[in-house]
């Protein structure tokens, strides 16, 4: 019943800008086992972790040319986990020598009424998908190998169909801005996964 | 969180806000309550920027972003008569990013700060409500910690409130309303604070000098 052990001033407006450093690649279904095997050897020793997530992407259209995008993700296999709300900024252009894609990111854990709240704010769902795969860690690096499933009936996560015959591989780090050494460490790790998978910096704008 | 009732204590005739707070806290101390640190609850108001309204043609809604020192790592975002989202403090960073779509209403920040008292299973918080530099009223929050179902303990809470608020005892909060057996949670307390702050905002400014 004691007062919480923090200062009287509530924490408002975090000043730290976190950046996400990202490298992506893909492997065909039949190569999945060998990739998992190598990752298990290279990464931190932990119980193999699988996940099944449902992600919804919301847009808020304003008078600005580009709508504001927010991603709401929930776990389908871990009951009671908070929902995860994520904002990703535009990729930082500039340093061609930087090995990873860098963009501002804000991660927020929320209660379960997130979708209702976002709709009340004026957001509308643009698309949704189910992601199923494996999670590995090496220090601050996170490696996910997952398959994307298209949801056939909006809102019904039971009827899904795989989007492709491959798995998406992502190597990411979330770190405070200005820590460019992180992308060097990521590149070194990515080297060790060749030739099973080639992880590289993929500029999303070039795909459109 | 136990069932909680948030109400406003009117300023005593001929006395200042600070003096009324002192009268109340003295009554609590005589009852045997122990001082246990301080508390603060604040509220910032946002409205949808004109640019987003455009084709939708609906009136802009007001969104309240609140913090409660009892839950220092959380942030509460709510709409009047709408859902209340409980998020971590990064939500404030997100509001900064959403500046173009949601604008903070001018001089809208309202907060209450004061002392926290524990009396057996009750937690009592008496705070001075301020908007900017001026004191606008007094908030009284009483929580009965062991119980989370409003209908089970409202009579007990009422009796306790009467013992130190006397004739200023409030009626049952609207949040208890229809859901008699629903489990009470922190979001319900924040809704009560939002309603209290809105009421105080509309009231005439207290015609005494602000606390110094």
C-alpha cells in the first residue's frame, strides 16, 4: 500500500528517439530447416521460440499527402499478452555506407481495446495478415523467420492462406539514435548466414 | 485496483482552497489515517485537427491523455463515452508524432496534486486541482482496496466517505452504473477524474488567490 517508489512527476513525453535497424531476406520453404539449424547454433542459447501473430495495419488520412500508418499486433498463441502498437517512420536516407535500413520507431504495449480505440481516433484498417514463425536472439539483435498468411475473410483468422512458398527472414535491432556501430555488427552476423540466406538492406520505396 | 470513488470537495465558505484542504487532511489525521507519500493525476486534452475532418463531416472529438502517479509506467487515453486505452508511457512519444493530426487544446492541461493517506484498507487522496498557476478546486479520491466489485462494497465506501466528508458526500459514481458485477479497474478511476476535471473546467474560477 506504499506509494510507488518513483518521483512525484509522472513520466511525460520520452525524449529518446529509438531507431530500428533492419536487414531482410528470404528462403524457400525447403531450405527452412537448414536455416533454423544454423541459427540455433549461432544465436543465444534459449528454448526455440515460435510465434503466431495477427497484425492489422491502420491508416489515418489527413490533408497531408501520405497517411499516418500504425501497426497493431496481437499474439494468437499467448493469451493475456498485451497488444503491440508500432509506429515506423520513413527510412533515413543518406549514408550509402550504412549497411542496414534505419528508421524511427515507437513501440507501445497496450490493452486489448486497441482496435476500438484506433477507430475512435479516426484510423481505418487498411489490411491485415497472420505471421507464423520462429524467433531467435543474439545480444540485442533479433532474428525472425516467418511465413505470412493472407486472411481470406476479414476478421476471421482461422481461414488463411500462405502468401508465398517462402519464409521472410528479418534481422533487426532497436537502439537509440546515433549508434551506427549496430549496423556493422548486423552486417557481420549476416555474413555468417550466407549462403543459406542473403540479408540485405531493402528500400521499400524501390519496390513500389 | 480496488473500487474507487472520485469526487469534488467544495471550497468552504470564506476559506481558500488551501485552507479547505488543510481542514480535510486534519480530519483524516484525527481519524487515524497515516500519510504515505504524494500523488498526482494529470490530463491533457487533444482535438482532431481541422485537416483530418475534411470529408468525414463529423464534429471533432476530444481525446484525453492522462497519467496517474499510482501507475507510473502507464498512460491512459480516453474519449468521453468512448473506450479507454491503457498503454505504456511511449504513448506520449506517439502523440508527439501525431502532432499534425491531433492538436493539444490551448492551456488545457489540468492536474491534481496532493497527499496520499492510508487508513486500514482505505486509500484516501486529497488533491488541489490546478490549471496553470491557479487552483480551481479540490479532488477527493477514496479507494477500498480489498474489493473489486462495486455493488459489493458501495455501502461501506459511502459510510466511510460520510465520516469525514459529512454533507459533501457524493452519490454513486456514474461508472458503477449498469455493470453491477463487473470488475472495477484503473480505467474506471481515470474516467471519474476526466469527468471531475471537465466539471471543474466549466465552473467559475474560484474567487481567491491561487496557492503560493
